[in-house]
C-alpha cells in the first residue's frame, strides 16, 4: 500500500505504481510515472516528463526533470528515464534533454548509484550499474558504459564517452573518450592501464584480462589508429574485442585519452 505524506504535492498527470512512499514536501508536478515500490524523499522535485523504474529510491532534495542548462533549449518536453533499482542520493540533479521532440532522452539505466550532489546533464546516457560518486559532474551528451565507476568530484566534458568497466579517479578532468576496461586519472585524465581490480571483482578470467591487456598495448603502441584497429580486430573473435574496437573507431568527436608515460 502506498504512503503519501499530506504535505506532498502531486500533480494531476502523475501516475504512481503500487507501494510507493512519498515523504514530506516532495513535489511531483509534471508528466511523471513512478514505478512500484519506489521511495521519493523529502523536498524532492520531479517535474517535466519523467519515468522512474520500480524500486528506485530518491533521497532528499534531488531535482529530476528540470530544464537543461543549455541556451538552445526551446522548452520542448523531453523524456528523463530513470531505471529500476536505482539510488539517487541527496541533491542529485538530472536534466531534461534538448530536442526532446526528436526523440532525444536523458537516461539513467537500471541499478545505477548516483551519490550526493552528482549531476547528469541533458541528453546524457548512463548504462546499467553505473556509479557516480559524490560531486561527479557529467556534461551534456556524455555516454557512460555499464559498470563504470566515476570517483568523487570527477568531471566529464560534453560529448565524451566512457566505456564499460572503466574506473575514473577522483578529481579527474575527462576531456576525451575513455576506452572500455581502462583505469584513468588526472587533469586532463590519461589512461593508466586496465582496471584490473574492477575486472577481477566482476568475474573476468585471467585469460580475458590477458586479452584485454593485449588490446590496450596495441592501442597505445604508438602506431596509427587505423593500423591499431586492424591489428586488434585480428586478435580474437570475442565480444570484448569487438566492443573495444568498435568503441575506439567511434571516437570521432573528442578522440581517445592518451596513455600515461
């Protein structure tokens, strides 16, 4: 059974699932859909066009679906999609996409953990099981792969992509794409080899890690990108290889981070 505090404000276009808990002074005033078993904390503001998957918990003061901080935004509604089993801690912000009328979205995938004061800008897309630590800032159109972990107060430039299983160090300034499975750190951030600890924790075998290490060495061997891509494609018919190489090939807007010396 749902429990809605009498001080909460629920607009006429809000759809609530079963067993939803809404705490004092929360405001839900747009085209909002809240899934079963969700909990909306005190002073949370859900506005615009937002869908929230089942069992997601949003803590005090978060603002979801507010307009983007972009001069090109013309007020057209756009979908903010929050997945299932997510945790959004205190004062997290997730903004409406630009060009929502063309089908653009801002997306936070299933099982994501956004810690206090982290920010997801317009048109950003997070895969599943992504962690943004306290104060992490994502600019517009950023893409984050599954199981990536971005440490405290790191910041990602607009249009950058961060691959799956990447670990970004605290206070890092990411201004180029970070290939999958990599550990990066610094200002600007550079690659420091594989995210070995993270890969072990996620069950990657020694054989898989060796293959990824060979990919990394080839990419950062000093040869041209096209030659590196051709060599990497010959290494193995493995989905990890295909994903790694496809990611590198698509680094058109920002390029790939360099490697530490």
